[in-house]
């Protein structure tokens, strides 16, 4: 989950090879307030019921392909930095052509504007260094600043994530279970 000038959720898989390099593939979904939204826009009671997700946001769905370089911060390799960047292929949906409804003078159930959607596709650049904390062999947390640029908008923010999978080798220094037999 990331937040900044947008709200962002993603799911991804990262492969680490040679203990130094990473390749990540991620799917993400992003929403943000459109710059074109009228200042007197109101979603009404219906918007409250759906937590403000009434379609009046810029939305971006993306597939990201990122490459990175790992650096261990401590000897146990439980704290590390993954400097990664890459390309994203995005589908954008943005509300346009805002048309105000006539004021009915009562309680506003629905939104006070109608709009159309502009849909297009684009490519973009992603810079997403991650600070990773592998608490156990299979579970950890990450914190990451993020910068996304495409021809439509610039997104920036910070994220917190869960890491699940094989995060570090079970072989630890001084562990007798992995010593060769005499």
C-alpha cells in the first residue's frame, strides 16, 4: 500500500539472483484526485456509502517490470536495500467533460456532476527503492519511497509492504547443521 498524491495498492513477485540483483513483476492499481474535478463537486450520500470510490477519480492499472540491485546493511542480511527502477505499461481512466446537474433543493443522494471517461494507454518510468526488513526466513516488511512518471501525470509517495516467501537463506554463519561431515 502506498500513499502520496495518490493511493496505490500492488501485488508483485521479486526474484533475487546471485544475492545481488533483482527482477520484479508487479500489478498495481492507483487512484488519485483528478486535476479537472470542479471545486464544488460533491458525491452525495451515495459516495459516502462506497467510501468515496464513486468513479470520480483518475484510475491507473499498471504492469511494472523492475530491475534492481541489492545491498545488505547488516551481516545477517536481514536488513537490506533494493534499489530498483523500470518500466510500466498502464491503462488510464480519467473523468472528463464535467456537467453540473440542476440543484433539486433537497438532500443530495447522488453526485452533483455527471462526467464522461477518457481512457487511454501509456508507458511510464518507475523508481522504487525499497528498504527491506526480513524478520524471519519467510516474512518481512518493506518501506519504499516511490516515483512514477508517465505522459499524463507524475505520482510520488511512500509505501509500506509485506514480504512473503524465501527472504533469506536458512544457512547461517556458525550453524553446525550445514557443516560438512568429517
